[in-house]
C-alpha cells in the first residue's frame, strides 16, 4: 500500500539546496568538499525558510574570500551574500 493511500492528508514538500564543486573554479582548492556541502546546507535552510517546494542554488559572487574568511561564509548566509562572495538563484 502506498503512503498516500494510508494517509491521504499527508502533505509532502521538497526543498533542495545545491551548488557546484569546486565552488570557485578559478581557485578550486579554496573550499573543501565539506565546506561546499555546508554551503548547500545553507541553501536548503534558505529554501525551507522561504516557502518550501523550492530549489535554491548558491553560485559564486564577484569576490573570492581570503582563506581566513572561508569559515565565516560557509556558516553565515548573510556574510556570504553581503560580502558578494556568493549569490542565490531560486526556481521562483
């Protein structure tokens, strides 16, 4: 029996956060794989916060962070957006 048949009132949503690896093609080793996943996680939280049923991609901005700024931008969406280290693209 399908899930929808057992509980027809069950509401489903799909929120997706993603980006590319390496994140900065001109400096592919600046962000590790784990740090790039952290950015995708920020995109997912953004999607959930802004209505669900949305896909959100974080793409590089016009600036590349210094190595000591990386931790700040992978843990704070506002820091990355305000500093123009990346921007957000959605399907809405």
